[in-house]
C-alpha cells in the first residue's frame, strides 16, 4: 500500500514536470506533434521559434486574466500578435494543436476540430506533410515530402502584415473588435487593382491615395501590397512596377515594422525601436473620416461627438443616437416583422432632416442611386426599400444618395450641398409589434374607401405631368443653341445626366445673385474671369466664367468637370459646382481669401519668412504629386505658376485651375495637342514636337521654386544681392547675370542660380528681405531640387512624388546634371539680347529659332532650336 502511494506521487510529480517544461523548439516540427497551453506553460504557450528567435508560435491568452486561448504567431521582442488562426473561436488551455501528415489542426476540449489547414492546402497532392517551420520572416509554413510549401500563414492575413509579406489584390485585413482582443471587427483594409481603401460594413470611407504622403507612380494595375524596409508599396507587373508608394525612413536592425488595421478603423504603419512603438503613418489623419467613430448617427466635429438636433444619446442603442420623440423609431435594415407591422397598423414612414453642413462619410465614394430626382421621389425610393435607412439629396443636381443596411457616423462642416434625411417610423400608442390579432380586417375597409379616390388622383397627376413636360419641351426648344449652335442647352438634360462624381449644378440666377451680378472681379486669365460671390447660406465662393474650353458639348463638359469634382486633396482648390446657361459656362470654387502667391511673393511688403516659403513649396509639390499619380486619372496641370497657387487662412496653399487644360486619359497620357502655358514657366519640349508629360509640370514647378527663393520673377531688371567680384567671374560666364554691373541690365535668375550652385554660394540667391534669417543648407536644398526640375531632358527630372520625398527628407537630394542645364546659358544670353533690342515688344520664338539655326550651342539636345523663351507670354495672359 505504501509503495503504491509513493509510486503514484512520483508519477504525478514526473507528469507535472513534463507538462510544465515543454521545450521551445528552434527546429522544424515533424508529424505526430501535439501542443497545448498547459504543456508549454513555462514558455507562455510558445512551442516553436524562428531560427533566430524573432518570432514564436504559441497557444496563449491575450489577456492574462481571461481563459480564452488562441493559436498565434508573436513577435518576440514586442510581444505583438501578427497572426491568429482562431481569432473568432477561442479555446481553453487544454485544447490541442495537432500536426499530422494531413496538416495542422486545432481541437477543442471535446475533440471537435476548430480550425485546420487542410481545406486551404495550396495544391491537391497525395504527398504527406513532413514538417512545420516558422521562418525568420514570421511566415509559418507546412512542407511536404518534396520540400514544397503546401500552406503558409502569410496567405491568410488577419489585421497585420510584416516586412516581406504580400497582401494580394482582392485580399484584405480585418480589424479586431476591441483593443487587446482578436475577434474580427467591422473595419476592413481592402487591396483593389486601382489602389487600397478602408471600408466599414462594405462601405468605403477612405482611400490610401487621399493621404498627402502617398503617391501614385504609375497607372499599373495593382497585384499586391508589400511593406519593405524603406516604405509601403502597391506593386504590379509581377512586382516590377510601383503603382503606389509610401516612402518611409530606412529600417535599421533590429527595429521591427508592421502595417496594421487598428480596431478604431485607422490604418497605421509603426516601428518598434528600443522597446517603444513609433508611429510612422496613420490614416485617415482626420478621425472624423472613420465610418463609426461616433457610433450610429453620431455627428463628428473636430474629433468631438454629439447627436444631431432631434436625436439623443440612447443607452438602449449602446451610446448611439436615437430620435428624441419616443413615438419614432429607426427601422433595422430589412426587419421583416417591423415592416409588416407598419403596413398592418397604418403606421407611416417619415424622415427627420439633418442640419445643413452635415454629410455622410460614404457619399463621396458611392454613386448616386438616381439623378435629376426631387426630394419626394428620393424619399419614396427609400420608403420602398427595407434596407434603406436614410437618404441624402442634392437639390441642385437632383442626385439621390441612399444609406443602406448600416448607419454610421455623420460629418459636420462639410461644404457639400447635400441634405440628409433619416428614415423613421411613427406609430400610434397602441402599436405592439408582437400583436398578431385580427386587426388585419381593417385594411379591406380602408382600401375600399381610398382606392377609387387614389386611382382618380393618380390619373390627374399623370395628365398634369404630361402637360408640364410638353410646355417645358417647347420652352427649351426656343431657348437657343449652345456655343453658337454646337448643341441645344437644356437644364433638364443636365439634370438627367448620370455621370459619376458630377458636382452640384447651380442655377444661373443663383450665380448672378451670389456675385451681385458679377460685380467684384478678383482675377482673370486665359480660361476666364473670376468673380467673388456669397451663396445664400453665407458661404463665400469664387466663380470662374469660362472663356474657352476643350470640350464644346454638354456631355463632354460634364464629363470633364465630373473628373475635376472627384479630385479632393488638401493642397488643391475644391470645385463646389458648376453652372451651364445657354452658351455660358461657370465653375464655382471655394474662395481663397489670401489671393494668389504672386501678390504676396512679389509685393513690396515684408517678405515671407523662410518657414512659410518652405511650407508653400512643399504644399505645392504635394498637390502636383496627387494630380500626377494620386487621383483616378492622371491630370497634367500645364500652367504651374505663382498666379495659380492660392493662399488661404494661415497661408494654407492650394493649386487652382487644374484639369482645365487637356485631361490625359491612360491611352493618351504621353501627348498633348494644344500648347498652353505662361512665359518663363514652359518646359523646352512645349516648343518642339516632343511629348508633353507630367515632367513638363515638374519643369514649371522648378521655375516657381526659384522665384520663391528669390522673391522676384526669374526674368527681371533688378540684379540679385551679388557680392561676387568681377575678377572672380570666368570667361565662360561673361554674359551671365553675375557679370552685369548695371542695375538696368536684365538678369535671367535660373542661370544665376546654376552659377551659384557651382560655386556653392547659395546665400547669394536669397530674397534680400530675409537675408540673415535662413541657413545656407536650407537654401541649398531648394536650389538643388529646383535645378533638378529644370533638366532639359524630361527623363532626368524627378517625379513630383520624389520631390516631396526630397523636401521631407525621406529621400536623398538629387544632384543637378550640369550638362543638361547648359541650355540655361543660351536662354540667359538670348534673354539679355532680346530684352535689350526688343524692349517690351513680344519676341517671336520661331523667328529667333530661324535666326539661330546655325548658332553652335553648348548643348547637344534637339530642344536647342526652340528652347528660347521670350520676355512676353507665349500663349497670352493667364
């Protein structure tokens, strides 16, 4: 008896020792392996490590006080979970993970399989699984007897991707429900062939390219997303072409980087360094843009949540908003019993209107359900659809947007002209959704009284409608022709056009009243005259009356402005709407109260400080980069100049007039048929038969950048703050600005900037008004970027996305290629000669070409013959 007792105790102790001392394996595991949390309790459930210990596979609980366990992969140093097998089905601490020749499977206490790799094996094979390996990249892999990978955890991402992991197109990350929990939430990061987007319950609320730091390099269809040591990339063409990129600081060992869809709906990129997490990227930058940030129907304003008027915070709705009137209820999506009861008891559907300036997060991403509809038609469409929970109606365009299935948060402060209406059901006090008595008998009696009257009323409405349409048609036939007879104008035709993204259509009389009959002119240019106006709601606008357009028909005009209307970026002027009245066209923009950059930059007042100039430089670069690669279709501005760079409060910079030049489709993005632009900013290729691409905008940007440094036009009669002695000037530069001793001599500043760059005398280039308030290194940065933009060969110029990277310091500064800048010496010489001889008379570029056909130049490019820019505008005032 005693020996049996001691034998039992010894066996128990040995068993406990074996259970609690399961070894962590650094080698691949072979079949017939079993793991539970209790078997590896001393290693916190970890049973397999990557070769260098960077990652561990474990069965563990996320919160120590809870008894819910998951099969996960963990980054060892940060303890962050990067992958989970059973995030929606937690198990107990005694659940078993079994590796067999058929694959890997997780079983609960009752022996039922919770999760298995077998249904997802990459190929049908009769070969057996020989090992389970955790690679140093964090990828968990099953290998067969031919050493082929049969299943990989990288192919089944959860909410996180690590460096080297691919997220293929049409795959997504799904957020966790709450912080420190693994169960799936409602947010999704989805990779599509045209980019990546954030979704909530299948509704898009943000696109990756809407962030200023994210740029589209090419229109290559996306095949997968990957995070690397130097950034996040969406790649195509078998990984050989970058479609979209987010440039980040180079990752240094042993730092660790992940991209994650957080439980709050934000997509983040962060780095683990020296024991701390550092945020490198967080989108949306405005938390109000997240779909459910203020719960159901909550209004988000500057990060603060409240309920709209007529609603209150409801404890029954878990803090969401509900109607203040207790007799009103918001229906659930396609609630069959509630919709049936509404019909039975004669209850009616009604709509509670939201305040002006409120909009729904999904409206900017969804196409309207109907165009040219009045409010009653829009609401009636919603009333007949049990999945519809509300509508937004645009009174100007008649566009009807429907909220279906799920109701998220509301945005306040929107400049949209859409008005929101929330669907509610009013019921009598005796209404009881559970009552199934014989009250149905009331319906036939009511129907017998109302149906005959309704039929007569319906016929009268139809007849009145027909008469109205006939009169309207006759009126429109007499209203004249558009553009001198190109096509007949009809506001009804504009209303009925179904074009995605078509902005608000203003009535002509509304435009006239807003501008006080075009009283205050605030600008003019090649595309038209701009007037200041104020709408009835107090919003200040800028109305551009168009002089000429590339598209003459209604359809073409609407298509172009729809594309412009869909372009949204913090550094681009927002198009609020349009007006078409007979042969006249008007574009309505947000008003920029500080005017254009040229007024501030070239004025006689105090000069802009260097920090402000840099912010203007950076904001302009970001806006152009978005036009070139961030929006749906590439837009080449074709007229980048200070007059088209507008300033708002706190000198916020925005680019105007984009999209008004030729809009390039993917099949014609390498050419441009009509020469436009302004003297001093046109790239050399404009005056040849060479292709016009986005690199032409880069050249113009470089010219603007030099003017921002100097504070004056590149071509002027005022010499720079030059202290260079006459004896220091080389013979090759005798005709350069630095050799001019008279204040009446013209100078060509880009050439002077090239010379000072060669001599490393960058402070000679600074606006005299801020001399002493800027460091040489700061000036060098902008000058080097500008000269790289001015390369005569377009292929040598950087992209605007790379320029942003250089300005932000995430990319190294480019090195100007002097050989491709020698044409500036010819420009400078001819500018000096032409300015002296011709004075203010416009110089014919092609005459000069003829005169100089036999002149030898230091450049060998084909651009030389036409590269001279006159002192007058090439295409007239802008």
